[in-house]
C-alpha cells in the first residue's frame, strides 16, 4: 500500500498530570514479560529476548479509550488513510530499562484474529492502526529511540528509515498503520514508559 504519510504526530498532546495518572494506574496491574507473536498462530506467541526485551502490563479502562480515540480518528483522517476500524484492543503499558529494546517488527499479525477468538469484538479482524503515547520525560532516560522503516522507490537503496525524535517528548502521541515496520532501540540509561494501543477492523480488501 502506497502512503503519503507513514505516521502522524500529535506533539505533547497529553498533559504531564494525565500521563502520571496513566502510569500510576498501570503500575498497579500485573506485570509480565513481553512476547513475540508467532507468524502462523498467534496463540503460540513466545518470549524471545533476541527480538524483544521489556516488561508489559495491560489496561482496558474506558477513560483510556475516551482519551486516545479522538487522536486515532484525527490521524486516520488527516493522514488520508481513512481505514475502517471499529474496536480497540486492550492498551499495553510498556517499560524499557537499561539494555531493553524491541527489534524491527510490524504490529499487524500475519493472519486475522481467529473466528473463535475469546474476544468476539476482534474475530476475523486485523490490526489497522497503532498508537504510542510517550509517558516518560526525555531527560529521564537515554537511548530508546523510536525508528521507522519503509520502502521508498525514490530512494537510492529503496529503503527509507526515519528516527522519530519527536516521539521522545512527554505526552506526544504517534500514530501509524500497523503494517509499517518500526523498532525501539536499546535504552542505555534510566527507563522509558509508554502506552501502546491497536485499532482493529475488517480485513483489507
């Protein structure tokens, strides 16, 4: 799919106070190791520290979606994607400490959610739009840069990579199609916290 915009930013969109409230709420949730999705069967996802190393928690409070959904709609419209979507998965609170990272990946699974998925709201659907909300002041950590990569027919080597430096600002929201490649480089000092969400809809025609 050829896109005019591979991502969309809302700089410092969420206040420091609200970011702190999100952290406080999420840190009360059960913590687990981040996993890597299996290509053919999401149910067989596993931990792979060579690809992904971080701690995660989950939250699905209504006020979280009330907060982020206007930005998802805005980016979908402003970037000209106009993707159909009708549900949000549970939001993921992610924490990266020293030497933790997430290598190149896409958020969209290699197959739609199964028709037997326990969550009937995602059955036969696919991830279409990804969101990351930066919850940590950039002065509190080093490393951990957010990078994108996509094909560009005008580039000499046909690949373009952009470091999204703006994503480091506290309260900044970055939104992008779930099939765009991206990664989080290793944190070298401090810790980086963020809230991640995926909007799902009918499989692309």
